[in-house]
C-alpha cells in the first residue's frame, strides 16, 4: 500500500464499527509516515546547516586573508630630483658615496627644509625612503658618469613604515611613543603626498622581485620560480612512475597475497604525514646521495615520493572505471594484452589519470614540512636559475615572512598566501576542466 493510500485510508470511513472513520492500523501508519517525513526534513536541515557553516568559515578565512593582504598589491612610490654634487662624489669610489644622505636632503629641500647640524632631519627622512632609491641613483651614475654635477631624478618605493602610514596601518591617533614614526615624519609624509611627490600604483615589484630584507623591495617571484621548478621535478618523476605502476598492478600483476600486501602499503603511504617524507628525503637524498641542499631538485625528489601513492591510486581508479567490454572486444579481434591496455584502456582512462596527477601536484605544491626538512628555508635576493640553484617555495616563503620581525611582512604573508591560493585554484580548475572535457560516461 502506498503512502498516499495509507493517508487516504486513514481519513476514510472503514465501516459501521468505527464511527471515527479510522482504524488503529491506518492511524499508526500515518504517524510513522509523518515521523519519516519529519526525519527527512531534519536531515535536509542538518545538511544545509552544515554547508552554511562550512561556507561561512571559508568566507571568514578568505576574507581575513584578503583584508590583510590586499594592501601589499598597492605600492607608494616617490620621485626625487637629486643634485649630484661633484664635491661630494668621488668618481673613482662611487660605492663609498652616501647616496641615501644625498637623496634625503633633496627630499627635505622639496619641503623647504635643510638638515640640522647633527643630521637628525636627514636621518628621519632616510627612514621614510627605501634604500632602493640610493641603489637606483648609484646605478645611473655608474652607467653615465657625466651625470655628476647634474640633477638626476630617481623613482622608487618609499620605506615600509611610510607605506604602512599611507595604507592606514600606522595611525596619527596612536600615541607618538607607541609608533615608529614621530609627528614630524607624519607631517612630512602628508606634505610629500600633497605636493604630488608620492604616487600609488599596482605593486608589480611584489610579483617580479625575489626576497629582500626590506619589505618594500621583497617579492614572491623567487619562491614562485622555485615552486615551479620543484613541480617540474615532481611531475617528471611521480607521473610516469605512478601511472606505469598502476597499470602493472591493475592490468598485469597476478592477484596473490604479495600484490595485496603491496596495494595495502600503497594506500597506507598516502596517509603518511608529509614531515615523514621530509625526514626520509633528508636522510636518503642529502645525507646518503649528496644531492645539494635547498634546491628544487631535492625538494622535487621528496615531494615526488609523497605524490606517488596519490597518482597510483587515482590511476587505478581510472583504469577500473573503463568497462571490461572494451578489453574483451580488443582481445576478441586479436589484440595482445599490451596492445589492449596501451591502445584502448589507457587512452580511455586518460581524463581520470590527468585529474589525479594534477591534484597530486597541487597537493605537493601546498606542503611546507618537506621543504623545511630539506633546507628550503633559504633567503636569496636573486631569482633561481636552475634545478641546482638554492631556492625556496611559496609555502616556505609564507613561513619565513610570518616569523619576520618587520610589521610590513604581516600583510605580505597574507599576499603570498593569496598567490599560493591562486596557483592552487588554477591547478584544481585545470583538473576539473580536463575531467569534464574528456570524461566519458559508460
């Protein structure tokens, strides 16, 4: 009897012996039906509540990261016209010239001020400017010594603390003794902004520079290149080895206790904490094999070990999804076992294999512990030039900046996380596209 019939029976007269029109049996069935509907409603409510809570936490997390990191992508730059006084410049020893003092006095002159006898004003102004201005002026003079005795315009980022003031992270309302910039310096910054000496633009330096001890000059390019080189090593090792291992286990290996034991161990390896792989890489690749420390090569070797189980499991699942009729048809027309696998089964399992491989690479890219264990906590102001160059990776760069003492590195940490998330979203989006583009439904 259907639910509708039970309800109808519960509301229809059932005979002269039941004036109320309902039997105990039909009333009980109606109550059970009502309870079942209530349970289904509660289950749907619990599911929707769980989704809302999960999305809320995700929005809070992403919102917190974006709110802290967006200011990093805005750079305040200053342009200063500097008179290169021949009396203060020795063309034979340009590196010994105090270019920062020359630039700070030029910035003071723009405000109608001169340095005092003890150099306090120039020192305070230098704290507002980045050393990059001095390097830029030195570079121009080295390239063209005839600029000595002329006025040269240099352009570069302002200092980290001055940038925090313009971004509202250092407030004038804070007591002067509790902030790194005094009232005079804040007044100078306001005047420079009003005179058009300071402009705001998108911070391309953050995406094109390597790390630096000066926050305004630091960038993620070095860590991004290091991550890319590391992933190339991971892909070249983990994908072919993992796919061929999965093909052998799924299509050729005999089914006995040894292969069963091997499958169990592969599944267990996928759950091993990543720091264990880091310790293994430290002992095996660095201490025993002598692979250079802090390089994309050793990082890629360690992460390849970690990615192998994921690639194998994903490839086996993709191979199992291919209908047995494909194998039977190929064998029936005379194809060998190898031809059947590599000409028919493997191409049809390609979408799942590619998805699993990309997800394994994405997982490897987000790991911090293996990089820490093999010494990729490395500071370099130069971009990596190859697989044997010392480098760091994006997750480790986040770790380095999070532990830095400069306050400006706090927002840069969040910005680095945003870059890392962008890479992860791109890789996962690629996996979703490949799956939907090439997937076949049987």
